[in-house]
């Protein structure tokens, strides 16, 4: 695949993987992207996951048609992008590896060598001339590892963005970019909003017409939309008005309350009502939806004088990623000593700029006339102003 006249795609698709990073379901696989910049000097942008080294090297050889690359530019040392560095350096003994100083420290850890005699360490603002193409390196620490650099090609106005602007899914599968990019961003990069904001400010000073990420498709059109979404996500702002109801129920009574609330919200014309059963759903999707919409209802059973484990894990996933700027409401259940709402509020104390709903629904075992009235009151409160 040609990205531009001189930039060729040499990455691979992975349909053998079921869980990315051992935790994110990827039913449509993953792409490990790599690019060749063919000029007077030839640079390969990043490696691929360990199992695909042979395919990747064959892609490079086919794309270069007998020419040998001069450089391997390593933007990110996570193994899905770095595992075949040593294999590349063995296949091309005249090549130089280009990366940040921190990345070379990681290479020593991964491979037992930092390629001291064949390395070029680069940092913020450094350049590498390939001929027509001059590459400028931009430091992007903690997006989402500390060694990360991104690379701007001023000739073709291409930003090689490392893991930024990536998504789940192989490139030979057609699917919506936004949903899987959001799930990828919130799950993997989401903790580092301040660092993403810093990178966006740097990128704003560049004339970027194409974005080449390390996962997902090359982005060419409507870049303002993609950049705008990254700005929204990294500021922890809601994309849309809407209510996510996340419930964790033991015997179904808390679930029944959550579903009744969803019906009440929809009956009142409340937009974008989404329900997640935390005991069975893809938690990464539930987390992504909590960041997508403006309001969140947490419905949980009291358990061991605390909160049901699935809900505890969910809230920890939110706070670990700096969940903030939202309205949150609580539904608690407890047959003799309801404690879930108190525990959930305590768990969210570190979250910034949160508005807690005035109404808390208290269920003692099963819904009653009193708790149903509280549900109706909460529905009115959540739909107010919509």
C-alpha cells in the first residue's frame, strides 16, 4: 500500500490474537503498522510483534525491491512495535537504529544490547535528512511510555504518530474508527491526558495532512475530527450528552432497578441511554462509554460490607484513568445494611469536578413503592435540561 509516492506500508495484520495486552478483546484482530520511506536514504518506521517478524521482513524486502534500508526508526519500545528490532539489525548489518536515549536503555533490557556501534539517539527538534524527506523528531513522553517520540515528514506533511490516533482492529476488516479508537485510547492512553494535550499543542504547529499511527488505518481526510476527538478525550470532557447505567447485581434485583431506570429515562426523552451489566460485559467498552457520555449511574449490591467486586473493579478502572467532569448517581442494594453508595462515593473522591446527583436510590432486597419513587425522582433529575 502506498501512503504517498515515497512512503509505503510494510506492516502486518494479526488475526490470531484474542486479547490485546492480555485484557482488551479484539474480535477483529490488530494491525501492527510499519512504514518505509524510500528516498536517497531509506528509513523503516518501527517494527512489529514478535510472531510476525518473518512476514514483516518479507514485506520490507518486497517493497524495497532489492534495496537495503539505511535506518530503522523506533518511536516506541512496547514489544508489539519493537520485538523484531534485533532481527532487522541482523538482516541489515549496515543499518543504523534511530531512537530516543530512553529507548536505547530499553533495548538493552529487551535484547541485551543497545546497539552502541550502530545507533543514533535523537530528541526534541532533532532532524534526519533522507534526501527530499527531512524528518523532525518530537518528544512525546508518556504517550503512553516515557521513551516515545513521534516523527514529522515535512516533504509529504506526514505525522508518524506512534500509538497516538491508533485503534483496535486489523486493516483488512471494515469497522467504524471512532468506537474502537475510543476504546483503545481510554483503555491504553487514557491516564495520560496532560501528556496528550502537550503533544497536540506541538502538532498544532505542524502542517499535518496525513497521520500514520502504529495501529489502525492511515488517516487522510477529516483530520480536524480525529484531532478534535483526541482533544476531547484527553481533556476528560464528555463527547455527548447521555447516561450510562453500569450495574453489578447478585440475584437480579439491582439489575431490575437499573433496567427500570433506563426505561424511565427513555420515556422522558433522555438521549443516549446505555446499560452495562458489569458482571458479564466487556469492561473496556463500559469504561469507554463512561468517558463518552456526560452522566453515569452506578448501581451495585452491598457485598461484605462494601461493594460488589465487579463494581469495585469498574470504579478502579475509571479513577485509574482520571475520570472527571461528570455527573454521577448511585443506586445501592442491601438486605440489612446498605453500604454500596457510601463506598462508591468514597472511591470517587479523587475524581475532579464531579457533580453528584441529589437522589440516591436505596433498595432493601427488592424494589418497593418507595424505591420506585426514588427511581422516578432520579430519572427526572438526570433528564432535567435535556
